[in-house]
């Protein structure tokens, strides 16, 4: 059966295909979104950065929580012509994953005061309802990582922050605690690995599901990528304002200087913003994994 005949849906970045009753094919495109809008300008090789980093982190964090990744070889799924891409185009972009019952929350962990958390703190002294000490500055390290879940909204609709009590009411106390514990452990481990590479993990988003057979908790989607995380340069870190980063903030900053109402399709990105974004994503890949991105492009391996 051709994967094209089993197309399920297109997300902001990934296209999903049903391989069989138990497996999905995730193909990471070069699309980039900001403020819940998919922008019209792709970032070359962005999908490969996201896939390569997710593969690295799924392997690194398997002892913390199981995940949905089964394989990455496009040749193992038979014909790919129906996808509109040849095997060379797919290489480095695909993950073959077990199906999971997706939990209806995005699990955000914040280690530093930034983004919407900083705006929330300025207005209320809290972040997502969690009270914090007075006198914190933008980009300060938080006393402890905060678990701040949000809803999983449809494309083009803003996610809404919710309290942990809302998560408990939706999925039950025991599962909610498992998710919160796993998210915090993943953040702490990711922070340690990233900091050794000279990168501060300011915050990140995880998604979880349940194995359809065993009910085990699974880490799904993408993990600790420049799309799902704020990666700051540790060498230039200086609390009290925004930080130099290796993530989507470069695009967000450019957009915030434009006269745009944050509705689709969004403005075209100029060449220098495209190149600057690609450079930041590739830098994150290479520093965190210790691998050469050019070798990943050529050989589909994560190695020096």
C-alpha cells in the first residue's frame, strides 16, 4: 500500500501517514510556524535538524521514559513515490513510530523566566498561576523548574495555559503525576546535556501518549528541538533581558518588528532571516549531539 493512500493529517511541521494498525510515519518538513501561524517561507533542512535531534534525544532519554520511535529508514516502508518525495528527500526526515493514544496537553517545563512566563510574572508575580519570589529579572533562572501544561489547540488557535488540577481532572491523579514527574526528569537531564555543550535549556515542551496495548506512558512527537525549546548561548548569558538563542526566537523577533496581525499566511521571510535561522538550528544540532550536520545529510547518521 502506498503511504500516500494512508495520509492522515498535516501538522504545522510534520505530515502523518498511516503505515498499518500499529505504526505511523512522521515526515518533518521545512515549514516554520510562529504565533500559531505557518509562515510561507521554508527553512532549508529544518525538518532534518528536528528529526536528527529528536532521534538523539529519544535514544538518550529511553531510560527515563519509553518513546514511540521504532525506526528511521525510509527504505523499510516500501515505495515512497506517493509521498511526493524520493527516498533521498525523505532521508533524515522520517520517523517510523508506534501509534499512541495522545494525551490532550502540551507539557511545558520552564527553568528560566522568559517569553509568556516573563509577561505573566510582570503582570501578576506568577507564572501560569504559580507564585514566584519578588524581584526576578527577565531570563533569571527559576528556583525550581516549573511544570506549566497547556491545552493542545487546533492549528491556528492559541494554546491555553491550564493548572495541574485541570490535567488531573482530565486524565486522573496517578497519570497526571506520572506525566509531571517524567517531564521534569526529562527537562533536568536535557538541561545537563545541553549545558555541557554550552547551551542553556530555558524551557521546552513535551508531548506524551499511552501505548495502545500496554497502557505505558510514551514520549511522542519531537524532543528538545529548536522548535519546541528555547536554547540560549551559555557564554553570553546575562539575565535582565532577552538572550542570544539557537531557536525560533530569531524569527519571532523579526516578526514582532513587522506590521502583522498574526493571522495566516504571515509575511515572507527575507533571505538573511532564512539563513540566520538555518544557521542557529544547525548550531544547536551540532553542539548538542557532537555530530557533524553535513555527515547527517550525507549518511543519515548522528556521528562526528
